[in-house]
């Protein structure tokens, strides 16, 4: 038997959503329990992971959209944890939307409100959120409070927990004993020298690294992880091209219409105003065309329509017409 059969494959990155879901959703339950305890700062006596979604499959029609991990904690807390590799302007609204969908999922028509449970969304994002520019800490926990009586929570049923990885990496350097930050270091780069030092003290992260090494040898999972990575890169390229093309087209149309309007007026003041107004209208037209092109590209990539709506701000009917 050749030596190549024993060659160890490179470790997969846990930030990849497919790898993350496999490691924490289908790996050893005690790893997930330890990470959630360190993030939420609660004792977990019972953890039921939702393994209903058959993530690891070889279906060529599977476009591999957003992947998350759901669990029920201590029989009375709904919890959703997900990895996000990039941001956009409507991220915060999307976080609230997914929280609301999860919160109401247990309430069937005719059910009483006592069927509702505390619902926590945990979002780990590999970027900094622009709305959080003035917030320096990595982990923020958002709840419903009165504007004046900030120490009073309307209900503890609503919680959105957001962790910005770049801030967590910086914060770890000042607080290396923080176990939540240690997990973020592991997720960011499990082969980092500092992670090796963390594993000398943190047995849970050491076990997570062993499990990651194990699943990294799975050829099917490697294909799925590559597919997810390529989908993410394609999405980012589409967004870059749309923004670039929209800016160029808007400028071109704006200058052309502005000059035509200015010449028609026959006055210097009219020309200046025409250029100004023409550029505004041209840029709007360019942005509209860019959004349509972006939607077309995303549809071809098989990206979920809800995500296309969030990115382009087009309505569903407009997008469906492009798909017909």
C-alpha cells in the first residue's frame, strides 16, 4: 500500500460554515456545550442539538446557503449559533429577522403564549459591524430595555449575542484567561501558536482541535467545505463587480445627461445645474442597473432569494421576473 494513502490532509478552517456545523452540530456534544457555556455564561445541564438538517450530502443541486446550528438548552431556551464571514448594510435587521423567526417557530396557530421560550441568537462574525464603530468590546448582548430605565429588561426572552472576531483577537491579548476569547482564537485560526498555548490549559479546546483534525480527513466534508468557500468568494466578487460597475455607469450617464441639459439651457449656470442634476439621476439609474445585474448573478449562483432581497433591496416580484 503506497505512502500517499497515509498522508494527512491539511486541517479545515472552523470559520467555514460547513465545517463549523459539522464540528459543533455533529461532533462531540460536550465540545458544543463547553463553548456555549463560555459564551452565554450559564451552566448547561442538558443540551439537545438539532440534527434534523442533513448538511453533509453530495447533492449537486445543493447550493449550500446559510448554515446555522440550533439547540435547546436546559429544556427551556432556544439557541441559534451561526458564523458570518462578511457584512452588509442590513446585517442588524437580518439578525433581528432570524431571531424573530426562531422565537415564533414554536407557536402554532391556536397555541397559547406559554409555548414561547427564551430565544437567543449567537452570531459570530468575521468582520466589524459599522454600526458598532464606537463599541470596543468584542462581545455585545442585546436585549429589550426602556430608553430611560436601562437597568430594567422588558423580557429576558429576547437576546441577540454578537461577537466580532477581529475585536476578539485584539481583546484576547489583554485578557488571555477569558475562555470565550480563547474559543474565538480557536475559530479564527486553530493552528495559531497562541492556540497551542491555550490548549495546554483548556481541555475543551484541546478536544475540539482533535475532533477538527479528525473531520478534516473526510473527503466528502472537504468537498462541501470547498463548495461553501467558493460560494462565499463568488458572492463577494459579485458584490465588488456590482459596486464598481454601478459607480462607473452612474458617473458616465450622469455626466452625459448633465452636459446635454447644460447645453440645452445655453447658460453657464444652467450647464452647471444640469450636470449636477444629471449626475444625480445618472447615478441613481446606474445603481438600479447594478442591482439588477447583481441579482441576476446571484440567481445564477443559486443564492437564496431572501439574501438577494437583503443585498439588493429589490422586492421578490422584481427578482422572480429576472428568474423567469
